[in-house]
C-alpha cells in the first residue's frame, strides 16, 4: 500500500505529532508498506530524519493527516483520508468535513470529535517505538534521580525536590532522541506521550503538568501511575485532566513520590508492550481501511 503521512511541520520535536509521525512511519514500513512523509508549513519542513518525502505526481492509496489544515492541503493526493485528532483545544486538531475516517488518540479527544458533530471512528493510542525507548540499566531500589519533562512553566516545587533528589530539568526540548535524556531517571514527571515513553524505559512515572503553575504554587495532576489507574489516566491521554488533583504543597506532592517502587519499572514496560507498541498501533490503524 502507498501511504502518505502529513504533519503541520517537521522541524521541531516540541509537539507530539512529529514524534508520532516518525514512529508510525517506521512501524508501517516494517509491515511492508511504501510510506512517504510531507509537511504543510514550508517554513518548518527540514527535519525529516531518514524518512522518504512525498513524490509529486504519485497517487497514494491513503493519506494519514495530522490536523485539519494538513488534511485539506494534501487530500487531493490520496484516494482515502484518515484524519488524526491529537488534542481537544488546538484549532488544528478540530475535526472537519472531507475525511473518510476520523480517529482520536484518547476517549477525551473522541468525545470532542463527537461534540463537534462528527463521527469518531475509533481510538488509536500513542505508538511507542520500544526499540528506541528501551532501558539501558536498572532503576535504583530507592528514588534518587527525577527527570522533569515537558514543563511549560516552572515546576512549583522544584526547590523542595532538589533538596532530596537529583533533579534533571529537560524543559521542552525540540529533540527527537528523547530516550537518551530519560536514561538517568528513576522517576519521570511528565504528561502526554512522555509518560508512555518513560514507562517503556521501565521508569516510575507521575502524570502531572497540566496547567502547572496556575495560581502560584499549584500543580494539577493525575498522580503516580499503576496498573490499576493507567487505563483510566489514558482516557485523557495522561494529561493530568483525568483526576485533576490540585496540589498546593510539596508535602501533598510528596505523597505521590513516596509511592516509588522498583518493581513498577518492569510492570510499566509490560503495560506499554501490551497497549502502545508501535507495530501493534500501526496494525490497528490499517484495520480501519
């Protein structure tokens, strides 16, 4: 099958859709398909890594478009169109007419598609390349190193954290090779696909960071991930909006840190293997065609 994958931009890996595109490209090619990639915004389309770009004049069997503007721009080049919606709030993520299939990355996104008057044909979870996001060493028996990932605002309890642990602040790095930055962590505080990536690497994780810092020293979070709550947290794509716990003190946040468990690393890895493996997700996507 000839597949065209299109994203709004392929320059910075700040947004999850860039990593999503690279991950799905690799998985679909592993399944034997001819896959090309293109970006809608010509100002930000230089970082295609090893991916083959769109061939002008080729009619593709299917277009997989991230975002409505991207779909409109490339829809004439394919016989069938899959529109992926990755979020609830961004204008680019809102559903539009013209797609044959609309898929959301979570129950929250699927519900938003339905609220806009469109049918959501299914939920396609975030794919994780487990070959890249693999642990190179075991985590410590007790919590020593914390990685703060994808912080749009300064973590409100950073000074308290640094008094007890080694803390690595990654901010929002526009990088594809995030797996190397996560290797030192015992525990990762993140949201979105960063949670799944860290889990694949056998890290303990805390879903936190939605609207972080709003109202002063306040954190909005879901909390420490366990097998019992993972399937619930992912309904909102591990954004912090599932439980929306308002944390106003370090002592309150420390309750989640104290849940650290060496055994959780392997458990988290197995959860991702079962639910988010990239080839598994690619097969699920193809099943809609």
